[in-house]
C-alpha cells in the first residue's frame, strides 16, 4: 500500500513530469484492479448489466472491454 500512497503524493508534485508519471502509474493500477473485480463478479454469477451499473458505464462498454478475457 505504500506504493499507492507514494504515487498519490507524487500526483501533487510541482514538477509536472513527476505528477504525470504518477497519474499514469495509478491509471495502470486502477485498470488491473478493475479487471480483477470484474473477473470476480463474473465468477460469482453477476451479469454484465450488474457490473456495468456498479462501474457507471454501459453494459456494452464493459462487455466489450472484458468479454473476451
């Protein structure tokens, strides 16, 4: 968890290079976490519509992104 805390701190750095790198790293981490949770929901029998509702996106969007994995 310290890595996430460090990245969150760096997001506010005065040097845009440091801040932007931190934002990019957090984006990659978030994508990985989302994929894990979508997989977990599908294993537990959730529909694409239920997952989409929790993520605040359309069913089509979530299915397109994760349907073939």
